[in-house]
C-alpha cells in the first residue's frame, strides 16, 4: 500500500463478486459468480483452500467471531453456511419455495448477504430477490435459527447496514423504493421511494 506496487496475483473464480476478511487478520475470502469460494493466507499470499458452494453465487459474509461464513447463491436457490477455517459446509438454507409479495410460491435467488456486529446481534442477514423478504440467521444458535420479514418489495437487488448496524436498507428494483428494516426487531420500519418513483 505504501509503494502501490503489485506483490502477487492469486487465483480466484470467474467474476469475483464478494470478499471478506477473517477477524484474526490472517485469512481473506472471495466468492465468485461461478460458485467457487477461495480462502487465502495473507501471511504467505497463497490460496489455502477452495470449495464450490453453488453454480452462480452472489455474496459472502463472516460472523463476528470468525467461525462461520454465509454464502448466498442465485443457483441453486439457497445459502450455504461453511466453517470459516476449514470451509467444510455446515448447513444449507433453501429458498426455492417461498411466497413473494403477491402470495405466489416462487424460487428465490439470494441477492444480498451481510454480517451484523455482535453488539446488535449475532446475525447474518440475507435478502431474497424474488421473495421480497429478508431472513435473519442467528449464527450463535446451533441450528442457525431463521427469522423472516416479508413485504419488502418486488425484485430486491442490494442492501447495506447503517454504520451502527441497527438498520438495514434494502433496495427494490420494481417497487422503486428502499425498504428500511429494524435489525433487532426484524420489522419493516418504512419504505422510502426513489426520486422518480
């Protein structure tokens, strides 16, 4: 960073779409659209492990304690929780039979995943594109308990947390709004229309 000099090229998947870092500072991860999850050792600048978590993947998040990774997929319609050190799969959360905002049963891609700081809750959040829902996953629960909030809009796209991690903003492409969700209560607070919406 001081000299802006290229040090190393490391292999990755096709169309890398998400990355995150382990709290211990040693490991980095990237998840590509072709479903390959890579773990890198930042001390040696070498890839350490890789595993395929899907055919078309979208996002990655790491738990605050550095124990779990959540990988969201487009294909198949599911999220995969893996051990952050070994990359061994621990749980698959399926999103292929959910109700959309109009009550139709749909297979929903996962369009966004985020990790919430433990001060707010030991949570992952993941958004269901066609389902119009956000699911909160408790990564401290042995069964990874899932809590859901629906009605966030048609065709969700991307989301982000407020800096204090208490509010999650989720953009809806077809509803032309941003849904505002309270992370702790997992309630829809309001929807904010875009200037043209």
